[in-house]
C-alpha cells in the first residue's frame, strides 16, 4: 500500500507522463474509508486510472493547480466531506477558529465556497479541460437552493462552477461511469444514461419533469416550496424521474435519475481497497489531521437511512434505502484495526447514518421504491416495516471476541423508536451490557408535538417508554449508565411556548444540558425549506419560524434555564409567552424574580448572547438536587466523549459525505457517578459524523 502521488516528482517516480485525473480536495489528504476523497481515489485507482491528489491547494491564484501538468482526462473537484460554509461558520455566522480537516486544525486553508473557487482556478489553469464536481457541497446544492449565509436563493452550483458534470449522492459507481464517458470522448448522446449526474442543456429533455425555474423560486416562496417537494419526491433510484430546472434564459439544469445504491458485495469491495488508514505523513510535523482521531478506529457499516428526519440531508445525498456490508467484511476490517501499532483495544464505533439500521425498511422499497407520501417510522412505524437487530447482534458478538479487542462501542445514532418496535429485547440488552461507554446518546430533539411533527420525529411517549426500559435494564445489569439526549432549539415550528414546554420537561426530569444545538439551515433539507419559506412543503401549511438572533437566544436559554447567565433571557421569554407563573421561588418555577445584581450581569452579557454565541459550559449546578426522572445524566460530567464544537460526520460514511451540523463541544469526561444529577452535555460522538449523526 502507498499514498497516491501529491507532487509532480512522485508522478515521475511512478513513470507517469501525466495523471488521468487530479483530485482537488478542500481538506487534508487522509487515506481512510471514512473520507470521501479516499474512497473515490481508490475506486478510480482500482479501475486502472492514474489519480494525483491536490489537497488544500493554494487557491489565491492558479499556479498550484498546474502542479501535475494537464491531466489526460480531467479534474475532479470537491470541497470535502462537509460543506465549506458549514465548516467555516457557526449557526450564528461567526467564523470558526479551528478546522478539524486541516493539518493541526489550522483554519483558513480552504476558501469559502471551495468548490466554486477551485473550479475557477482549474478553468484559469487549463481552459476547456473537463471538470467533474462532487461531494456534499455539490450534491446538496445541485438545484436552485436557499443559502443561509447569503440569505438568498442561489443558482445550481453547476452554473456557478461551469463544471462539465455534477455527480450527486454516493459517487463510486457514478464516477466510474463518468470517467469512462470522458475516456471515450464525451459522446453527448450518452449524457442521459449517466445516472447520478447533473449537466447543463440548452433545451429540457422531453421525458423530464420540469421544475419551476430559478427566477420563479427566487422570487416567490410558495413556488420554492412546491419545487423543493417535487425534487424531494424524486430522489429514489427505482421510481425517480429525470428533473429539469431552468437556470437562466438559455440554460437548463438536468438531473438524471439517482444511481442505485451499491449492493452488499460492491460495498464490501469498496471497503476492502488498500487504504493506508492514516493521514499523509507530510502533516505529522504540523500535528496531524484532528478529524482522523474521530474515526481512525471506527468502522463504517451501513449507508442510507429511512428515518427521514426533516433537518437531515441524507434523503438528498445517501437516500432512504439502507444498504450494509456483510458480517465477514466488517469483522475482517475489525481484525485489521487490531493489527495497527497504535490500537489500544477499543473500536470506537460500528455504525453509519443510523447504527441500528441494517437492511431496507421493507421488500417494497427494492421493488417499487420508497413510498412517496409515507415515512417508514413517522408518525408511527409502518405496518410493512421489517424490524430486526439479529444481524447486528451477530456482528457485535463476533467483533468483541476478537483477540486484542477490549471493548466495542456504538457511538453512531441509535433510533430508539426502532428499538422499541423490536419485540426481541436482545439488542438493547447486549447494547447496555457491552457497547455503551457510560452514556448512550439518543435524539428525542424536542417534546412539543407540533415541533416533532415538523421534524418528523416520534412523540415524547415513545422516548419516555424507551427511557424507562433503558433504566430498568441497567438496574437489572447492575450498571450505572445514562442517557444523553440531543436537543434542538429554534427549529421551524418551535414557538416560545414550545420552548417553555421543553424547559418544563427538563425541569421535571432533572436533566440539564450544558450545550444545545440551535437549528442550522443547511442546504438540501426539508427543514431549511421551512425556514426560508415559512411553509411545510409537504402540506403547504404555514410554519412559524424563529429567525431573529434575540428570539433564538431566548429559546436556547430556556433549555439551559438553570444557568444564571440566562436568567434575564428566560424571564423575558416567560413574560412574552404568558408564563410568568414560572418566575418565582416555588418548586415549579424556572427562575427567581430579577434583582439589581443580575441586572448588571445581564446588561454586560446581552450583546454576546444576542449574537448567539454565549457559552453554557462554565457554570456549575452541583448544589441542585435532581428530581427523579428519565433523561438525567450523572452528576457533574457524565462519562464518555462529546463532540467537537464544529460540524461532525457520522462514523458512517464521509465518502458519501453524510453529514450533520452540530454546536456541541467534545470533551473528555470522568467516569459517571452514582445517581442522577442535573448537569450534562447534549452532545454526540460520530463517531460522523463521522462523530455522529443525530437520530
């Protein structure tokens, strides 16, 4: 095994007169199957193509893009496993001070809107050279889309980049088909056959569904919502149709039908390619690549998710059909991990977008495609849903008995509603006994029925039932393990009254999140469509959207009502929502009445809070006794590891680019202590994101 060439001199030593492709990537070179750049480059190499790696190129001029000379077939361009704008900015649009995908975590090595900037430099260096764009940034911006950072509707990224093709979704099969098309001279009549690709045309194809054009969706929000729903419904490899959207007076964006998911055998072959499983050694003196530590000893086992959370981009990127690797493939990779010199006995994750999904939701998905107007789990599990954890249990048993393996964790998200639908208790029993590192992260997200309906999440009763079962099981096992729920503030549909209801739930259960995720309107999600339009595109019903920094700060403060820094915001929110009964000294009250000392503190911190960046990690509440209740974590800091204060990917698949955005901090936490206490961090571990993605 060896890294692919990163310099002209390395190409010369290999005897290459020129590479077939140069892959320009907006992140450091990490040859690990949790990174899309690694999978795509190794898939092309395995097919006989020569690929050179141009990672984090100097983008202020075109010189670095001439490093390898003119490639024979073309340039491949990707921003990396996370949209470059999400990677650079918090939900408050504040610049992040680190980049986990850069050497030593150094920020500023990739530009904003990296795919566009890199393509412009390629065009400068080699006019008329074919350019293919892909990855999360390209995939989720393939249609006209709302851009949170510009607060406007932008055209397809294919227009802005002037690329030849945009490859969307999971790209292994698509990139091989596109490479072969380039090799044969780009016959235009074959463009419609390239599934998983978008291209520009002068006329709309006769068989395409014509979406409202860019000018229409940019001007009218109801039209935008209808267009989004049409796009959303056609992202299915079985029943999806070709789509077309006019971008300007003379050009149409054409999206061919989605590529079919890889079969189990194909997935096994992809993950068996000769990855170095490490960052390029040129980064060693710079401190390595921080993102690798999240996934170095994790295994990507599945792709796709039929959970269909509104705020998740998976439907648009990986799709709703779950595919998975074979037991032997996963066990063989685990065995390879144990042979690495720095392996300490711990496999940090065996997961994916959802750790406990291993197969398609039902037989109908493979034959007829996913249902257009029905979700598999929301509002309740479909009667056709196949519910089984048997194969996952077998895999975990085999891996944890391998020599040198001390512990196997599951840190990708676990869908608790799917667990509750399983009549066989074996998975939850073995999860608690063997695979939880002190705390299990789950994602109820909210308790308000109205908000959960917009999110596409199960009701509070399902979560409470899971909590009771989890606690009872741990008592029987004699284990002190806790739940850390992910909570989200300011999601479309969430009013101040809804946020107060969630605060009361936290009061009653004794759970105190140190950090809360504020809804982040990222491209390609149903929730972002709601945020922009104020409409639910599924029903065209109006949706309340909290947008001002001050209201968002109040909603977030309500979820952290015990923090003295938040008291003034909490009091204001309670007054505005008509809940002044919760201001006082009674047992049910959230905050005491205002006093003069707090007034000074509130004035000093108001500007920072309204900017949406105040910290909630510095206050202590050990003096508070937790009320008995389900969602409490241990006193002080619960055991386990929390996420970095940045977007994370799930231990699932970065190649796929599965991603979510999180405003949580990853910190080592001491071992849990007996009993429940009110303080914990609502964070995760993607192990994808890969840390993890919320379920």
